[in-house]
C-alpha cells in the first residue's frame, strides 16, 4: 500500500447495535474499493474483520479490527467494532483512535439501544458522525421510519441525503437528495441514471427542504439566497455540508444493502468528502523532559510521537501494537522511546493490518494508523516518542469490569499455562482482570458481563489449549462477637521426659474496631504468667483469628485480655501457652455471641426514568437498601443503594434485561454488617459441608 499524507487520511469507526451489519458493511467497503476480489459473509465465517475462530463460531465480532481502504485518492482506515456491550473496551479503544464515526442502523430493527450508546460515545469523544441504514434489500425494512425515529430522538441535525427507490419490497435504486436525481442499480455496486418515481416525491420534498435549511444556516449570504428562493449548486451544498458535518451540526443519513454492495460506493465517497482528515483534530500531550504542553495536532513536521490504542496478541503471528501517529512521520528504522517503561526499541518494520493480515508500509504520516510488531515493554495506552522529545498522551478511560466469577483450572499442573495465557489476553483486552483472592483461596476473573467471561474461557480452550471452569465465587464473610466471655483454659500433656503445661485465664469482648482482627491486653498480677510467655499468647491469638470457630472466616473486632493463669517451672513452654490460648479463643469466642458479618457494597445504578421502579424493586429483592435518587441529564436517574455482596451476582445480566440494555452500574466495597440469622445459618451449614 502506498504512503498517504495526513490530509489524504480518514480514520473512521463503525459503531452500532450488535447485529446491525457493521462487519458486513466493512466487507462490502473492502470489496467495492477493490481491497478484496470476493465478498465474504458473517454467516460463512470468511470476512476480513471476524478472523478469530471464536468470532466465526459465534457469528459476531468480539474485537476491533482494522481494514485500510483506498478510495478517491484517499486512505480510509476502517475500524470495525463489536456491537455487544460485553466488549465495550474494544469499542472505546477504536473510538480513541478515530476522527469520525459511521453509526450503522438496521433498516429492519430500527433505532436500538446500541444506536443510542454509539451516539453517546460520539458525543463524549466529539466525533463527527454519519448514519448508514443497512438491510434496505429486506422486505420489512423502512428507511422513512428510521429517519423519523432518529429525528424524534436527536432533532433537526438528522439530514437524509439519499432516499431508497423500492419496487416489490426490493431496493432497486436511490434518489440523491443533494443532486435531486435518481439512480438505478445495474450490478453489484454499479448504477445508472433514472427518473425519480412519483411515490418518492413527497418524502424527497421533506428531505431536500431539511437539507437546504441546514445548508442555509452556514452563512448569512446563503440564508438570504435561501429566503429569496435561489437554488444552491451541488458543490455549494457539499461544501456547506462538510463544514456542518465537521462541526456536528448535521448528521447525514445514507442507506444501502451490504449483501448487494448497494449504496456502499456513495458512503465511501461521503466519508472522503465530508469527514475531517486528522489535521483537523486536536491532539495534545505533555513533554516529560520540560513538563510543557506538547501540541501534536497530527502535524507531520513535528517530533515523532504515536499513541498505542490497542494490542493484538495472536498465538501464530505474535504481538502487534496498534498505533495512531500523533505527530511526525514514522519510518522502519526509527528508534522509539516509551517513557512509561523507560525503554527504547528499534521498531524494524511498520505494518498496516487488514484484519489479521500484516501489510508492510514504508512510513506512516501523522494521523495514520498502523501496527508495530514485538514491542515487548509496550502496552495499550502507552505513548511512543523519541528520547529527545519524550511525550505522554492522556490515557483513554475504559469501562471498569464489575462482573466476576471464580475460575478453577481443569487439569492439575496447568496453572502456570493458564496464568500465562490470561496475561496475554489481559494485554489484549483492557476490560479483563484477574485477581488472586488468597483469603478465600480462589482465583477471580473480572469482565464486562457473563458473556465476556464465557468467551474468555472459550478462547483459553481454543487458542491456548487449556481449560478452566467458571464457578460462583465465595464471598468474604467475617466473624466477630457481640457479647463478653471469660474462660479458664489449661493445656497439660505428660509424656516421657519434659511435659507441656500452659494455663491462661482470658476475657473476650467486642473491640468496636471491625478493621482490626484483634486487640491484645495483659493485666497479669504477681507473675502468674511470666512476661516471656506473653508473645506466645499473642501468637496463639494471631493464628486463631485467621480462621474463626463459627464458619472458618477471618475474625475481626475482638479484644482479648489475659488477666491470670499459671505456669510450671519445668514443663511450661511457648508452645504450651500458644496452644492454651488457641483453645481459650475457641471457647471464649463461641460463648461471646458469635455472629457472621457480610460485606456491603455501595452501588450506583444509572437507568432511564421509566425503569426506576423495576430497578428499585429488584434491589429490594437482593436485600438492598435504596438510599436515594439523583436526576441526570437526558432523562436518566442514578439510584444509590447499599447491597450485600451476595446480592450482586448475576446483577449485570438482570439489569440489562430489565432496562433493555440501557442501565449501567458501578459499586465499591463499603463496610461489613451483621448478616441476618437465615443467611448466617445457611453459610455455617454450607461451610460445615465443605469442611
């Protein structure tokens, strides 16, 4: 592929609901542009984007892939993203590197939750956008309905500039609203001029009026001409549209059929025509040497810098770091410096990837997207620059994973293989996290939802040939006491030679501090227990609080006072006093009103107003206490509640199904509270059965 200058590049992310047709659109774009000579399909598992076996098996995208396309003397870097919410980390990576977005909407399914989330992401990253309505070759697809729904939701920025011509429920052509002219499809991706059918005229009138109104608003001169009834030329309309699209004042709506590759050539031309090249996008970092702001702004004449927005680790082709060049021109023999890891590396070859196929390029201009192989000390979110001008860009904010499961390795001896494979997968997936919970002797895996975790387990088996089982994790309960107790314990053992003798009298009471396992005090008078045995008594306490007598959970909030006892000048030893203390603790703890404490999470649930009642009802079922609601912009509420951690399992799936995917939540550990009697009873029984 030839080298493109900054002004000839367009970085475009495909966003939309799962199943709306993003991957098949990327495939049609590659075919129409001549990047491939045959068009694959998701159904047959032979698309450029979905190259992973897991994607081919499930028939939907799991990760972002890059497809560079050459069209009208420009290079379009297409970033095809997953539509399912469990893989939102991949979408956030792609959006951070894109300069514009095409939101794909199914003409059959219409505007869905994924459409709304795509729009919100574009708002967050300030991305110019276009809407592309797919499946216009399907019987019950309705372009008019999609436009009406979009207009109802987003107002007058929605501006359709194509209109379908359908005969017998089939897409046979389109009306170009800008040119006010009809076109009929003659072959795959080809067309010829035709008359505009009468039945298209009423809608055409509405769409054209809308478009001209938007164009008129770009300048006072245009506004005057519009009111005087002057016609605008095609070039004037396009020029005004480019300005408005880049400012976000117009969102053009195009349409077509991915399967028939109809409407795709128009979309590619619109991308080149209306979307900004990277030089129009701001980009600033910090010069680590001078601590001054480094204004990159995709200037190819500035010092070389690049942001690593994604990592791909393939067992067969190795590790690739996807970079967006923020300034300068990257060349194969460059030595780049990573200020995060304080490491330099000669980058060797530079690639652009088409799916998982690396294509070598000589250089990458500022604003272009490419990949560098084998950067061992570089991870997603790092910046590459030169040692003379070490620059860091702000890291992208990724969604935080809250769904977690315990994982168990299927085959003993595979533990190392599993942890190495998971480390590679975490390098690739920023929303995957592994935590070792030593207290409950379990390994936890965190993801964006149940499907995310299930796919991870499946990838481990498929890619790395190691198996894990996902199970419900143990909750970290605690044990404490509510009353006081007083015990007298003697440990006496006689065997040949020296015996063992330790005698302690101890009081146990709540310390009032649930953050500390125990507080130890001694009030021994007259040397009943010699001072040199006090550390042994404390050691006995240290061991005892690790596994409480009630259900084997760690103990907190206990005050132990050693006030009396006795010793034997020959048989007493540290071991004997330690053992006597352990026995005293067990007895004293069980006599002091032992209770189980459960962890409570502070939860924030963000939902549209219409769903607050259902969500609050569900939180109550989970033994949650709703503390209040805060209204947010866009008709959303944030419900704040305290919920026991046991009630958080499966919450992600429930919330999504209750709110049609519109709800989101976050939580953090707040404190421990006494568990209700029935929960305590069940937990004690369960632990006894396990033991």
